[in-house]
């Protein structure tokens, strides 16, 4: 399944809601499907009952269901199929159970994760790591091969597809980073590697935007990254649920194109560490909670720093991972 957060513009403002794709362009509103089911069952105040049973935001939905999330989403799709056969298209108060992105210009896809509890970004692709240390004239530290290192960042700067990437006033070198992202869908502590994949709700595309000049200064004093990264992270356009891969970590082609020209190419499976290893390490004596988000670190060739090519204001950047889709954004102009 592909899960999204869609944004609908109304006279009362924007509304964000959990959706699941029925096909490449049709999105089912999960909460409204269950409102309709409760209406047909004759439940008093079906709308309120549906909000409690199937929250309309992904974060609330996952916290409620955790291990049962895939099952509930499957049931939602099955219910939609039955409603469609019977010509049931709306709730009693006139809300559409589904819509087609091609026909509705009041809808766009937002960041699929409406609320992130904790953000961790790993450094797991050896080709990328080696290039970075090569530029500094240093070998890869032995410790890198001993633990899957990561940093924690803020959760406030996350954006979605089609949004304009901000260019902070303090940087002259903005960079993209092509990464594979994971959303945790089940709480756990001291998770064992053999059970770690059970904690993944799904996978997505992640663009870890970096201000390289300020990041270089921060890392020179062995702290950070902070201002070099904290202003913007991009996720989307959808999350593909982990059950699609039947308990196996996927190996998917990743590319980045700038203004239609391919700059980066690699595979999610190029990582030195598996997601099972990274999750097990992060959870040692520490709770991983539902809606935690993790990045894999940049795939080899996956940023301008590696290939000595730099994005510019007005550029269009598209990150693509097979089976997930394309994450497209426009680079903004530098802030004054």
C-alpha cells in the first residue's frame, strides 16, 4: 500500500488527512470510509465514532493501532471496494470517500508524516562516507565499522513534495542528499535484530538538505550538524508500507535529477548496515516510539558535495526511489 497525507484547500483553510492509494491516482480517505460504514450500521453519531476508531491523521492512526495498522488499512480498501460496487460514493453529510488527483485541483500531497516524535539520521552508506573522508584527507575511522552512527535533529523543519526549499541567509553552498527513510510504527526498547523489521511501518524518500559551508565549520569543532541541517528536511511523496516487502528489507534503485539531468544513482541495499542493525542499535536502553523517523544517510554519489556539482536557486530537484515515486521540489532564492 501507498499511504499519504493529502491537503485539501477549503474556504475554511487547509485540512490535512490520512489517505491510502487505491490505484496510481485515486486516494481513499481512511477516516471517511469508516464513517460511512458506521452510518450504514446505524451507529449514533457515526462521524464522532469514526474519528475515534480511525483517526484522520497518520500519527494518531499509528499510535492507536501499531501492530494492527496494516490489517486496518487492508479492511479499509476492502470496504471501499464494496461501497464502489454498490455505488456508495459519499458520507451522509456529502463528503467524498475518494477522489482522483487528476480531477481535483484543490488537493495536493503534503509531507506524509504529519507529526514526528524523534528524528535520527544514520551514516550508513560506505561509498558516501569514504568520499567525505577522502576530501578531508583522512581514512574512514575504525569506529564507523563498529557501530551504525547517527545524529538526532529537530522535527519542525519537515516538508513535503512540491514545496519550495528554503535557502538560509547564512549559506552560499546548499546541497541535497538522496536518502532512504523509515517510519517506525511500533514502540520498542532493546529490540533484537531478528525482530527489528516488525517495528517498521513503511519506507519513503528522504532529502536531507544541507548548508555545507556552515556544516563544515560545525563539524570542525566536533559538534553538530546543527545550523547546517536543521532548517529543512523533505519527505515523500508517499510511504510504501513494509508489508509490501514480506519481511525482507528492499533493495531499490535511487536516483536524483537536477533540471532533468541525472546527478546521482545508487541502491537502498548499498548500505553497510541493514535497517535491522540500525534499529537494534538505536533502541539499546532507549525507547523507539511510533512516528519516530530515520534516514539511512546519503547513498553513494547522492549529493553535490561528493560529485562537485551544486544546486542553484530556481533549480528543480527530483529524488526517485523505485516503487515509491518521485519527490520533486524547487530550490528557493537566498533569504536576505
